[in-house]
């Protein structure tokens, strides 16, 4: 198995997770940065306060300044003051530059606010003289980053959750698409739609699921063929049984009316025998088609087998000239005596049936490659060229055969082909230039059982 599906799923998952982590980190830093500044309108308010404080200070009205500061502190629930930054060193002490720079208590309103500190920072609005400052602790209502916890929640919980759900939906659809097609096809097939196939519906996709679809198609192909063959067999069998049944029916009616009972009883027996043969042959054929068994359990001598079949044929057709060319011995192993005997008998009987009395039938067995080739040449009418393959189809008979030999059923060669194939060989027919039909059969000399 090529594990394509694994890589298809693994790729997007791994990459998706990496991108997600990166996006969350980036967005987290960006939004925090953007949320760390005092809003523009609050900056303006703070600056306006600074200007008011400066105006009151320059007017020299300390009481008004104190009142305004007190009112501001109460209104905004904060601390505010106006201070001087210059420190008078005493006793000859020197102020270091570091001290002078660090002495700034507040910070400018444009600066970034550290959102992690619980206390609000003190903002510094320096007056035009450079050493007087309006200081105010940033009122709570102006503190930026109020929605930071919610934003963090969205970034660390909602976003990953949404992305993962989306990924799950994509993966689910990717997997379920073909599975649904398969499910629909299986249902349609089980409801009798034998032509249904799945692979073509999956387009250029190529993974474990398309392999599953191909297996389904193969199964549907084979099962569909079997079902159709069986249906055809049943229909043909019923059709073939109708004639002997009608004949039996008529014979029984005549016997009941007392008309020549002695003549009709053997006729009924003959028809019954014929029907039994027909049903047995059809069942054997159905078994060979369904099970496709491998007949490879026995060893046998083809020369012996042919001798006995030819002997029987000689008795049955005493006016035919049966010529043989058989080796002294032709041992084969991994085969089936019963199947080969029946197949060869069917072919030799055909040659005798379709050859007029006095005609010559030549049976030759020769070593050929890893096995033996049997050829049976007769002097009959042959078979129309376009029907040389059709004669191996169950119940197929040429028009001429129907007229000349109405008691045949067209099962002999169909059975013979499946029997020979189950024993590892093949069978074929061709017309001879001199006239008549040549049947060729090939059997392997030995067959390993697991081949
Ligand atoms: N040697 C032959 N010469 C001419 N036609 C043949 C020969 N063998 C077979 N056929 C043709 O092939 C058809 C199929 O042969 P097959 O042996 O399957 O059936 P059958 O002989 O008609 O009946 P069954 O064998 O079932 O009694 C025959 O009906 C006949 O038309
Ligand atoms: Mg036959």
C-alpha cells in the first residue's frame, strides 16, 4: 500500500499547525502593540488638562490651581499635581546627569503603556518653561488595552478551534467523498444495478480510497458477470427443458388414454434421462463458472484415457473411420481424470455426430511444449467462421446443427472448455482447409498446485 492518504493528511495537518502557531504569535504581538497606546482623544484631554494647569500656574493664582486640581482628582478619581523638577543641591553636592534624567516622574502621553502593570502610570505634561510639570495618574477610563483579555481569548482559543474545525471538515469531506460514492454504488449494486462502477467517478485522485474503489469495481465486474451468466443459464435451461417436458406430457396423455402404452413408456424414460443429463451438465457448468476450481489433484495417462474414449465411440459409431496417432504413453500430473475424460468425450462425440457415416475422423496426440496437444479432425460441415468462438458458449448451436441433430443442447463444448481450463489447458476450434472441423486441446504435463 502506497500510504498516499497518510501523506495527504499528514502534510496539511503539520503545515496547518505550524502556520496556525505562527499566525497566533504574530497576531498576539501585533494587537498587543496596537492596544498599548492611549487613545487619541484621551491624549488630547490629557494635553488640555496640562494646558489648563499651565495657564492657572502662569496666572500666579495658586488657590485657583489648587481648586482645579482638587476638582479634577475627585472627578477622575485619580491623583494630579503640579511640581517643579529642579532640585537645589545643598552643601556643595552635585547632581549626576543620570539623576537629572531619571527624575522625570511621569511619562509623555504618546508613550507606550505597559499593560502588564496593575497600576496606572503617571503622565507628565511639561510646561513651556521646561522645569514645571503637570503630573496625573492616568485615569482608569483612559487606560488602553481594556479588551486585551478578550482578544487573547479569541486568539488562543477561538481562532485555533475554528481553524481545527475547518481542517476537520476539509479532511472529513476528502475522506467521505469517495466513501459515499462507494456506499451509494454498493447500495445500487445490491438493488440489482449491476453496471454501477465507482473508480471513474473519483477522477484523477489516486490513493488508498481509489484502490478500494478499483477493488469494488473488479468485484462488481466479476459478480455482475456471474449473475448474468447464471440468469442466462437458468433461462436457457428452462427453455431447453420445455421440449422434453411437452413430449413427456403428450406421452403421459396418450398412455392415460391407453394408446400404445408399451411404446410411450420407454419414450418417457428416454426424455427423463435426457432431462437429467441436461440438468446435471448445467449444474456442473454453473459450479465451474462460480467456483472457478483448479482441478489439479490427479495424475493420469492421456493415451489410456483416449483409448477408452475412442473405444466407446467406435462402438457407438461403427460406420465411422476412427484413425488414431497416439504415443505409447503420455503421463500428465496435477490434473483431473473425470474432467478431461468428459471434455475429450464431448469433443470426439461431436466429431462423430457431425461427420456423416463412413467419414474419417483423425485423432492425434503429440508432445507440445510443456504438455501435450490433442487434435481431432473430422469430415463434417465445419462451423461458420464467425461462430468458431460462439460454439463454446452455453446452449449455443449452429442453425445447421439444430436441423441435423435436434437432440443436442449446446452444452458439450461449453463444459469442455471450462473443464480443460480448470485443468490448466486450453481448447480451440478451426475449420480445416480440406473441409471439416479441427478441435485442438492442450494439456500441461505437470502443474504445481499453487500455480
Ligand atoms: N465437429 C463439429 N462439426 C460441426 N459443428 C460442430 C462440431 N462440434 C460442435 N459443433 C457446433 O457447435 C455447437 C456446440 O457444440 P456442443 O457440443 O456444445 O453442443 P451440441 O453437440 O449441439 O449438444 P450437446 O453436446 O450438449 O449434446 C453444436 O451445436 C454445433 O453447431
Ligand atoms: Mg456436443
